[in-house]
C-alpha cells in the first residue's frame, strides 16, 4: 500500500472570506467618514466656521463660544447666547459717553457740573464741557470774533484740511489751506485754537481715535510754526463725526480731515 505524505495547500476559501470582510469594514469606515463631513452652518469643529469668523457650538456655527471671540473685535463686546453684544456703559473714550466721561472703561460721572469744571474758555452745558458760547449775534462776541451757528468764532473762513488714507502727514495740496488758516489766525482776536481730527469709518475704534489725534497734531504743529498764538489742545473724534455716510471712497475722502475751532 502506498502512503501519500505530501502537505496539502490550505483552502483559498477562508482567505477570500477574510479579504471580503476587510473590504466591507473599509467601505463602512469610508461611508461613516463621509457622513460626518458637514457644511456651514452645521459643524463638527471650528474648521467649517472659521471662514465666517465664527466657532462651532453644539453642532452649529455661532458668533462666539466665550468672551474671547468678542473682545478681539471690540473690547466693549461680550458673548451672550453665542452672540457678541455691547456691554452696558462700556467705553474706550469720552466719545462713547454722550452724557458723561469714560472712567476706567465705564461711562461715569458727567464731565462737569459747573463752568469751573471746564478748561479755560469752555462752559458746562448738559454735563459736558463745550466751546459753544450761546451767541445769537456778532455783538454777543468779543471784538474780532463773530457769531456762527450759535458759537463765537474767528472772522476767518477756516478751511478743512484733508488727509490720505491711513496718513497723518499734511499733503502737498493741503499746505495752502493750512497756511491760509494760519495767516488769518495770526491776526485774529481768538483766545484759543483747537484742532479736531477725524477719520473715515474703516479700522478699529482705538486705532481711528489715535489716527485722528495724529492728524490734529500735524495741523496744530504747523500753526505754531506759522506763529499762531493760543494753539492749545487737540481733540480726536475718530470716525464718530462723519460729514458723509455713503460708504465709498468719494465719501471717505471727505471724512479724513482736520477742522480748526477757535474761541
């Protein structure tokens, strides 16, 4: 009798079954992964929301998750119900407080309660120091001044000085208005000269206030060089007092300015 001692190869059936099982698992994983990918405003994480400047909260893109997202936009904003809202009485300057002063980041007490609380030449009106004199005719004003819009001001027709975007240096074409203002002010009877700086609406509030101040200082410095007496404080209103609100370059050009006020 002949005995066959050779080893028979393992059946291919179990191997095929194993590969089929692995392929099914891979397909299931791929389908699961594709099913987890969501589009705005639905989300799994911040990646879907980041292009809109938002964060993922409970499966939806929202404006904020906590105060940190809001304070990056404006220090006076806080996160409430996943929306950035302004904190009551929060301020960055006196401009934010129509009826008072900005004290430690909050609108506090009125600027003044009596004329003695205000700088020389100003008076207290509705809790704020103002240069308005309440005149109704030129005869109400000191010699050399005239009444204009209820305010005693110089007899000079003072021109507005305009600036390029993001600049505080006086443009060549604006040197003539500055010189004309200065020459007239040198012969005026004003007791003080104040320059107010303004910006267009683009940029953060803090930056625009600083830029407006630099513009006002540029003009005030030139007045001093020209020999104008009484050049005192400068004031920045940033973007708070636009002369035009159309939101285009032709309008922004008019808002990037410095105005001269006298008393």
